[in-house]
């Protein structure tokens, strides 16, 4: 009797291990799709255009709801003596280093959002922020 129960247990254990590895395999097979690089433009359209406008010049459909008009993102370099302020932009978007004084800003921070989308993989959230910043740099007006 005892032996039957034990072997049944072992059999069940075996099945669940098989099942678990099966699930793990399907998960790893679908992983490359989600790890594909996402273009900065795509990210911009999904997360930023609502306020900053499709062309970055401000005036997106949500602007009217804000107390602060979203700044024209194509003028960042011009307003910074012709140099694109990469660090400042990165920090603004990430928000990780936002000072308490900036707490009243209506600009949402995206670092935690992208980090949670990346399930805690800091690298891929950084890749998202980097490609966003690269995209913003590419739309600067001279
Ligand atoms: C809910 C509306 C909203 C969304 C969505 C939004 N922003 Fe903003 N953004 C603002 C506002 C408002 C400001 C001005 C904040 C202030 O001055 O306090 C701002 C400021 C900024 C600045 C600072 C500009 C400067 O002169 O330093 C950058 C850069 C920026 N946003 C980039 C982005 C990017 C990139 C995204 C998408 C990931 C985004 N924003 C999404 C509303 C938004």
C-alpha cells in the first residue's frame, strides 16, 4: 500500500516537473519577441505624444488638461546653446534622480514604468529610455 502511494507520488511529481519544464520552454521561446529593440519613435508616440504632440512641439490632445504647457521638445538643443542636453533629458524622463523640488511637475516619470514593464530588468528599461532620448535628439531643430 505504502509503496503504491509512494510510486504514485513520484509519478505525479514527474508529471509536474515535465509540465513545469514545458511551460518554461514555451516562455523562453516567446521571449525574443518581447526583447526586440523598440524604436524611440514608437515609444514616443505611445507615451509622450499625448502631451508633447506627435511632432514634439507640444499641443498634444492632453495639453489643455495641464497647468503647465508641455514644452516644445524640438527646441531643447536650441535653448541649451545648441547642445542637446542629454543628461537633463534622460533624468527628466527617467525621474529616478528627480529632486523633491520637482515633485510638483506635471511631467510623469517613466523610469519606474519601464522598469516594471521590464520585470525588474534594469537594462531593458534603460534601453527604452536611451532610445527615447536618441529619438528626441533626432528631432532637434537647428
Ligand atoms: C501628462 C503629460 C505629459 C506626458 C505624457 C509626457 N510629458 Fe514631458 N512634460 C510635460 C510637462 C507639463 C512638462 C513641463 C514640466 C515642468 O516644467 O514642470 C514636460 C517636460 C518634459 C521635458 C523637459 C524639457 C526641458 O526643457 O528640460 C522633457 C525632456 C520631456 N517632458 C520629455 C517627455 C518624454 C520623452 C515623454 C514620454 C516618455 C513625456 N515627456 C511625456 C508633460 C508630459
